[in-house]
């Protein structure tokens, strides 16, 4: 059955792949991204494949921006039934050099942004008696990630948020799960490698039993499954697609 899906950070990397995968599953997709041109470009690519998609700019750290974006989604494609929170920022900074502003901004986007994005849609799911929430957390929220205390804290918070929300809404037909990538071939990863914040790919893959980096499609496939009818009895879970990097 076609549903209305919102994907934040949907104009690049993992988020863009998730939009394409959900559209292929028959869902109407709202591509939300900080960049309006990027959101529209990604939505146009989905439409070019014969699916329904709209692109909307949003700042997930700003509740008013999220509410405005959702009003557009509801008016153009219907009540929100699927939410995937892929919008995030990341940086590598030694602990003693993390400024209060960087700490606050990282939590505002990664954790509070997840809160805004989900809370503003949950009433639609309750009213319909059906919903799927998939948060994109990180392996950095499951274990140590040097020079990323701010990022790790935000993503660990997303995991805790997911588990508790799942318990609160499990009897309302709503599932809430999180997918924590490890090392995925994305523009963000390549940029971190170029600035030498992350080692070259050949070094990263030594930490992955599967022997390769993840792809955006690896993550999108898991997310699409968790958003499906087949995953109705799966909730509150940390579903890692990481090639065995964390077990």
C-alpha cells in the first residue's frame, strides 16, 4: 500500500538513496533538505523514474521550519506515515577544542532535529493507526569514536530516543527503529578522508570483516524493509548494516 514518506537529509548520500528506494517501493516521497535546489533536484530524479516526489527545504533544528515543511507535505501528498531522519552534521575535533557553539549545533541538528522531525509527524501516524519511524544513528553512538565526542553523544542520544519512543508507541501500530552505519561510501566520508580526519579506504576496510565499505544502497535496503508491512513486528531495534564491523 502506498504511503507518504518524509526523508530528511534526502538530497545526498544515504538520504538520497533512501528516497529512491522508498519511491521504488511505491511510496510518495517528500525529499527534505537544508538546500532547496538540492531537495528539488533529488525529487526530480525520483519523478523522472516515474514516481511521486516533492522537494522541500527545511532546517531540522528549527521547529517552525519543520512544521512549515510538513504543512506542504500534507497539502501536496497527504498525511505523514513514514519518517526517516537522515539529516546530520559531523566533524572531527579533539575534545578540548570542541566549542560550546559546535557542541550545541551538533546536538541541535542530530538529536533535537530528530525530535522535531518525528514529534511533528507522530499525530498523523496515531490518527491512522499505522506508522514507521527509522532514525539514522551511527556506529559512533554505539562505541568510541575519537575526536567526535560531540557527534558520538548526539548519535547515542538518537539510539536512546528510538528505543524509548518505540516502547511508547508500540501498541498504536507504529514501529520505531534505528540504523547505525559504520563506514559508508558517501560525499561526507570522502571529504573526511580528504582532510585526513579519516584514514584511506584500504585502512578502513581492515576493520570491516566483509572487506569493503558500505554503500548507500546497503543502508537504503535496510531502511526500506523497516518501513514495510513485513517489518510490522520489529520495533525498538538497532539494526546495523555494517559488514560486521560491530557485532
